[in-house]
């Protein structure tokens, strides 16, 4: 029989944290849901205070968790009480961590313990059709909540089923020629060095190079560079040594005449290799330095035993050049049965429908009328 308890983040003990980490690994969940990784996110966002964890246990073993927080927000200028999973801050392929108890965790969080105390529960970047997506839809059906779904990123990924030489030979001649051309251009541009970063002791030098490259990339002009946002700088300053200590850091930087002009940052964790960040200095776009580094880091990821290469983010053309496979994600929002929440939910439905291009389906919604289907 399942038992539940809610613990403040600041009161989590080492036994729960260890069980949590093991659960992430058993489920094959994304490492951004590991407590150590999530703590770096909370610290960089100044969000540790107020963070809680709903824990499901069976026979004394941790079998499910939902890290979350309660907060006030505004929708249509109306004050609303929100419950949101902490994965909304930073996470890839967000999910409810549960060994078959996802629905029970949602029920406990939203229907039993928090009944009448929330208006909106939102969860971003949920894998479409996965167990968490199904559990959210089922909760809406049972509870009479208004459910809204909006399409999110189409995230490219590549299962690794061959060694690198065999895989590389499967790519067409034009693709391989383009990679070889990038390598020639880079190596003929001047004194070129590719440096690799894998240890915690490399973290400071790696971050310095990343900040320098991003500061002269398109990201700076778009105001999305790491150095331009204090909380993101703090996040990577803590994350890089964490990955290094775990043996999960895999990064390279290309230096031209001693100047960093491109970088690639991956996390390799229990067979998963995810592209966290990569870019190049705009001035050297024509060299194809970014493509060259991706080529090199992929070869290393294969050699490190990666079972999947996850390009993360949306389906950009340079990612799709490596793989046609994508994961579809959705942003899911539940509006409780409270009158204010239902009103906001229906207003949101109308807004989304009005914005949709002519001929497209209406936004997904589930509103069981007073619990009846």
C-alpha cells in the first residue's frame, strides 16, 4: 500500500536523496530530475525556500516523487494560486517520477492534500503520449478539471545501435563531404587547437571560454547568452563541476590563435548523451566550426558508451541532419474545479482557439461536467 508525505526541500535527508537518485536511474529519467542537478537549478533561481517534495513510499521504499512549489500568480489580471513542479524551472523531457504510481501522486497532490487550495497546475515539456501525459489527462477526466494542452518542442534524438565508424558510413556522401570541408576550413584558418573538458577541475576554464564565445555569438544580440543573465551564469557555474565530479562532463572548445571561437557542451549520464549548449562566434560562421565540434564530440560520445544522443531543444536543421527521429512535447495546464479556475480555463481555451490558424483543431481540453462524462 502506498503512503505519502510532503517534505520541505531544506529538510530532505540523505537517505531520501539517495533513494531519489536511484529512482531517476531505474526509471531512465532525464538527469535534470536528479536531486543534485535540481538543487543547482533551485539555488541559481533563488527558489530553495518554498520548494517541497511529495514522496510516495511502499514497504519503506521510495517509489515516486513530485518536487513542487506553491505560489501566487496572475492570469487575466486575476490573482491565482498555482502549484507547479520544480521541473518547470529547468528540465528536459519532464515527467512525474513514479514506478507506476504517477496517477496516485497527482491524486494526492491535487485532489486530496491540496483540494480547494489551488487554481492552476502547469507542467512544461511533457513527452507527448508518455505516462505523465496520460496521468494528467486522466486526472482531468476524473476530477472535472479543465485541461489545456499546447504544442511544445519537437526534440531530435538518435538511438546509438552501431559503433562510430559503422554509423558514420551510413551518412550520405554529401553530408560527409560537408563535414570534411568544415574540418579543412577550420584547420587552414590559422593556429587551431581543440581542447577537451571532462573533470571538475576544468569547470572554471570551460565556463570562461563558453562566456567568451557566447558574448560574440548571435545569442548575445538576442539577449539569451549565459553571461547576460545572472541566474543562468550561476546555474552553469555550479552545474559544470557537478557534472565533472560525476564523470558526466564532455565538452570541447575550438581556439583560433588562442581565442575561443566555438564550443560544444554535453552531459553523458548513464548512457544518455545530451547537448546542453553549443554555439560559435558569429565572425567565424563561414568556417563551420560549430559543425566540426559537433562531429568530434559525437565521436567521443559514441566511444563513451552512449546509448542515445539527445540534441534537446527544437528540431533545427543542423540537428535533423544527424537524425530524423524527434520526441514531441506538450505544455499541460490543469484548472481546478474552483469557479475562478474554471472561468480562467475556459477563457484560455477561447484565447487559444482565436489564435489558431483557420482550419486547425481547437486546443485540447477536458472538462468533465461536474464529474460526469
